[in-house]
C-alpha cells in the first residue's frame, strides 16, 4: 500500500460517504483532512453533521464511497476487512462514550484484552495492563470489575485499554459524555498528558469547552469541513 509522509498519521482526500436509507443520504460530501503525528484535533458539529461517520472511516469501521482514507501509511479505502481489522488492532486505540468494557472482566483483564489478538503471552499482557492502569491512576483498582468502578474510573480503564497495543492514533468519541463535569475535566487532563507524551489524538465532541483542550478544532456541517480553527 502507498505510504504517507513521515509526519502524517491520517490523510483523507475528497472523502464521500453515502448511505441508502429510504433514499440516498450523503453523510460526508468531499472531506479532505490531514492529522500530523503528535497532533491533537477536536471535531465539532451539530447532530447529523458527519462527525461519527468521519471517526468510523478513520478507525477502519467503515469504508468511503469515494475518496481515500490513509491511516498509518495504509489505504483503508481499498483494504479488505482483515486489513482494516489489523489497523484497528495495532494502529488505532478507541475511547467510547459508553466505555464498552466487558462487565465480567476485571480492569486488568479488560485492558489486556486487545493484546490477546496480538499474540501476547498471558503474563506479558497482564504486566502491560498493570502498567497502564498505574499510569491512569488506577493501580489500586486492577482487580475491580466495571460495576465496582465509578464512571470516571471506567473511562480511565477504557483509555488504558486504548493504549494497550501502543497505537499511533487515539480516537475519542465524546469521552466525557457519560461523566459529570469535574470527572470530565479529569479525563481531559489525562488526554492532554497523553498528547504531551507524544500521542496523536482525534476527539469528537459537541461541547466547546471540551474541544478547546485540543490544538485545533475542525468544524463540520452538512458532511463538509466548514472551517478549521486554531486554539490559542
């Protein structure tokens, strides 16, 4: 597959996405966007503007109708499902609003889970998971299940899980949507620390105060990039 420039993690070129929902619905209408390595970008827009579609395409959960989506040097627009799954497993870490933790697994087991598919040995997986849970301030909660953790703690577990395979890119979809304001700020502080450590972050949010934690804000509307704002 074609390689991108060394300092680019994501490249979208004239990306269009349409769905058949009782007629043709154009979710993205010609989006071009580049995410540089180590950058921190927020995407904002009203409901139905294309934010989630954009995230799904970059995360390899969907393919564009037209245009190219390149992540980590791999063209996902022509990739097979197995190739896209490989990118999701190694290049991209997902943080969801609803946490998406396995309820019967402990925190350390949840964080270690992605490494099972990468072929890590059991003790190596647990060591990596323990280390990451310590990094997000949950070193004393490794054997707790999700129901025994607060919303903020569950989101920290989810962030640790996203970091487990050491991905090039972290995709955060409304990461503060299910926590209170104070906990949300703690989550954003943690994401900021991850960015300072060199991680590339793409954040989707509908809240201005959350988006302002990023370096720039991509405003989307009606499936297009309306403008890109640099954050002071």
